């Protein structure tokens, strides 16, 4: 049997399935030692319940009555269960009296309630056990403490099958045992997929419900390029894919061997290739793929998988390690880009109907200037140890840049006063990932030293398509003329204003798009390290005159299907 999803991270994995059950939560066993933590844990519970109620109410409001009334009744039961004061009382007791944290308290209370319902004589009431478990899972999900795949020990050659994975699941995956994964949800540009690519883990995402056909220990072939998953293949197919896998590895090794070769087009235009990284290890790993530094350090991953905000000292140590590993090459340090799909339990994110349009990234930093200035000071201090640049994410207008620079100046003054050294000529840039920023690139260019085009978000916001939602994945299309026009305009304006412009979204690693982007005048590409050799190989076979013709042809086309077909053709 063959299933098809979206190929999100290339490579072939041949191994055995491990099906991660929905929202498995693990007991932490932590005991609260400080009384002030009790109120905090209870507040976290209330917030998670409120988020759960909001989610269910949205489901009720959008419920299609044509599907029958049963679904609606179940949702209404869930509202009742969530509003039951007994659950809150039991959880609060476990927190206040037994000093358990909210995670463990919820798991224990839900387990007791499930057992109680299961033990009842009445069949109807017995069935309520599943509903209690369901709301428990929802609360745990909203506490953001479920799916702890990282802590699990897997057998060798495991392919994880999951509803969805968080970015931190993917970053902490033990790749000596886990050789690939497939998810029901997600898209190529979900953070779990991006991290898989940078770690070289083959992945298929957005498989939808068909993934339920895979059972534990099924033998699988997963092709992260085509998005195919073959369940229990015959011997002949296994041999065929083993050969494919070896060819892929050999091609990557061959391309990697050219790591010291510059990325120069046939007519002598020099292009710079950088790596998107999450930490110092990634920076080190990136050199072996020929990266000329990093065009994007996603700092938010430092804030994930822990219990509290990292201190200035911890952050300084982290950024300094990256700066040193870059060995004098530039690293663009992006300030905190949290919210949306990047959440963590100790930061009380408000419940929002549209988190991707809400309280995130620079908006949080300009509100929580305490967090922002701590990060800026840590980055500045680390700039004394390498060539760091600072980049602000999710900029929508000029005021935000100016406000961010005021705080940056304050951080510089504080360091100056304390006699702490930093790079006073540090370059400041912004992500162009919101259409308003792209359209006003001429205005924003006057404020900064560089732009980096974030096509992942630019595409989602331009086309009004959630980058995480598998239902609308065919609409998520960076070849849409609207997206391409914005990209081309941003590059033109950066070049006119003599500021640097790069691209760090996933489009930078699409070999079919390379010629087009060169033709638009892009000369800095940043991507998962594993993609660098492949893009370099495309660049060294490209001719700038031809690239400009390709750009002209593409910009005259009116739809992405024709553009995709044309780009495939010219890249043959
Ligand atoms: C982007 O939006 O293109 C980008 C690079 O940022 P992130 O994927 O981290 O949102
Ligand atoms: Mg982004």
C-alpha cells in the first residue's frame, strides 16, 4: 500500500513504524517547592481551560449541521466537562496540597475521572470516559506539555508516525534511532519540517487521515522527496529503494566534496550561500556543507524545551558559542520570533483566535521590553567574539523598526556604561515576511542595513493561507505571481537603496526557483545546510543573461501552474 503526503525533507528512510499516540503526556514527577509557584500553576490551568473552551466554541460555531447532531452534542458535552468546577477543584487540590505541578495534576485528575466513568454500570456513562480523556488531552495540549517525543527511547531504524510534531520534538529527536517521520498535519514550511531538513531527517508531512493505516512495527519506506510512504513493501521494492537511498547519499557526498568551491555562475557572478541554523552545533555542521556563515539563527529554539526564560548570561554563552563556531564568518541573529506555532509552557501566551495574526515576534518584544533588552544585550556582548548581525522578525511598518532601534540603543548604552565591549558597527536588518513590509520596502530600506526575505510567512500572509494547515496546502504556493512580484520588488528596492538583501525562507532552497531568483538580482541565499550543495550545483551551471530572461518570462505569466511547468522545463 502506498500513501502520499508532502515531501518535506529529502532522503529515503527504510525502517519500522512507531505510531505516537495522540497527545501522549508524561508525568514529570516534579514537586513544587515554592508556595508562589502554586498560584502560578493554578493560573496556568485556568488559561489552558479557557483556551480549550475557546477552541471548542469555535468548532461549535463552525459546525456543519449536515453532518448530523451527534458531533455537536459531543462538543457541548466537552464544554460542560470543561466547565465542571469539580475538575478545577481536584486539580487545584493536587497542586496546593500534593504540591504537584499542573501537568502532573491534570494527568492524575483525568486518569481518576476516566477510571471512574469506565467502572460505571451504565453503558452511556461508560462512554463518557473517552470524552473526559479528550478534554484532558486538550487541556494538556494547551498547557503545551504534550507529545514529549524527546524523552522517549526508540528502537534503531524507527520511523515516527504522528498526528503532528512540535518544533522542539524535531529538534530533540535522537537521529541515531529515529531515521524519518511522517505526520498527518503540517506542511513543507512548518517548523518541524524545516528543522527536519536542517538535521537531514527524511520527512513526509500533511498526510491527512490516511496515516491511520500505518500500525506499530509496520515495515515502511519513506521518500522525503516525493512524499510517498510504502507500507510493508515486497523484497523487490525494498531493494529498489535501497539503491535509490544509496544514490541519494552518494550524490550528496559528491556535492559536499565541492564545499570549498565558490558558488559562481558561468559568467562570473558570485553568489553567497548561508545556512539557517538553530545553535552552535548547526553552525559547525554547516561548514562541512560549504556554508559561508549563517543567514538566519532562529534564536527562539533556545527558549524552547525548558521551564523558564534563559538569562542574559545563558544567552550570551549561547550566542558566543555560535559566533566562535562561525570562525569569522557572518551570522544573522534573529531576535525572538515566538508565538504562532512556536509556543512554550512557561510563557503565558494569551488564548487567541488567530495566533499567527496576533501577539508574536517583534510585537511581543516591543511589549515585553524586559525580555527584548536582555536578548539584545546578550547578542551585543557576543558580537565581540565574531561577526554577528541583528535581525528583527515580523516587521510590519517603519515605527516598529524605530521602536526596536530605540531599545537596541538603550542596550548599547547600558553596556557602554558598564564598560562591556561589543561591536559598535553591528549591522541591523529586518525580515521581510509581511506583505505590508514588502510593499513599503522602499521606505523600510532607509531604516536598515539589510533585508532578509522570509518566504514562508510572506507566502502565508500574502495568500491568506495558513502554512500549517494541510487542508489548504495546495493554495500555499510561493510561485503565485503575487508572491513573486513582492519578492522581485523587495530585491529591486534593496538594490536601489544599496542595502544587502538575502532570502532565508524555504524558497531559497528550491532548485527550480534558483535561476528565477538570480534573474531577480538575488545574490544571498540562506537555507538548511543540507540543501547548500544542491543549490550550489545549480548556480554553477547558471548563466545570468539567461536567468534575467527567465525572470522576464515568469513575470509575464499569470498563474503558478504555468510558472512551475516553465521552471521545471528550464531546469531540466
Ligand atoms: C520565514 O518566514 O520565511 C522564515 C524564514 O521565518 P520562520 O520560518 O522562522 O517563520
Ligand atoms: Mg517567519
